[in-house]
C-alpha cells in the first residue's frame, strides 16, 4: 500500500492589528501507511465534531487512529488530543500514552520512526520543541508536515510572516531547519495554509 497524506482542514492565520488579535487555526493532516493511521495537528478544542465527522467520512473512528502528533504545543495544534485515547501521542518532542512517557533524544540524525515510510524529526525554531513528520514514498514524493516551521507558502517570499507575525523563539535555528526541509521534501504541508510543491524557485527565494 502506498503511503498517503490527506489534508482534512486547511489552516489559516489572519492578523487583525486594529483589534490586536490573530484569527488562526492549524492545518490538520491524515497520514496512512499500512496499519499506521496518524493525525497531525488536531485543530482547536472547538473543532472536535468537525474532526470526528471528517474521519467518519473516510471510514474511520477515533479509536482507529494509532498516532497523534502535535507539531508543537500551541493550543491551535493540540485541541482534540483527548478524543484519541487509544493512540500514542507525540506533542513536540514529548511521547506518551496514558501516564507513560517514553524517552527519545530527537537529536540530529535520531528520528523517531513510526513505520518504514514515516518518521518524526526535530525541527525547532518556532518553538524549541517543534517536530515535523516526514512521509516517504507517497504519490507526491517525500512529504514534510511541518507545523509552524512554515506558516504558509507565502512566508518564503515574505519572511516577516514567520519571523515576526507568527513569532519565532529562535529565528536562526528556524531558518536552518526551513532550509533542510526545502532540500529534503518534494511537498510541504505548513502550519496555517494549503500544502505546496517545493520548486527551485521557492528554494532560491528562501536563500535571499
């Protein structure tokens, strides 16, 4: 079975400077590889009904999910973890099931392997515990589901979107891992927008 990556909901982030708030929700992604069924970034706490319905439309129930990943701990990415009590939870670099927490270094070259085609790697910067899900062998090639490492495709040409608007705990580190992902992936699912194909033009824009 070819691994599949499907976006269940496209995220967004809109800054309202006059009202001094940001309207935001994350991009939520379903990943399948044989008997592994993973959700990456589970929206806000107000999206549970939507999420369960989206799974039901695909012939899935909450208990079918084997792994839930929150790419980092911000509330718009981990709102419905409680719906998936059968799953292993990976939130940033914390791995747990019930009251058991599993140790993994997430140092460079120490990916957390889910299956032959799925692994989780550290991609800090937006927060210092960010992770990304790498899915190999899909119809799109290598897909990187990266959370807020990339806000959306536009932030490659307009770095202020990730550097200042979304915020970065370590901009230099984030830039390093953004570069790595663009070199590694054929397709990127960002934290707050639709997926995009990695082109040479995007790579060149990133370097400027």
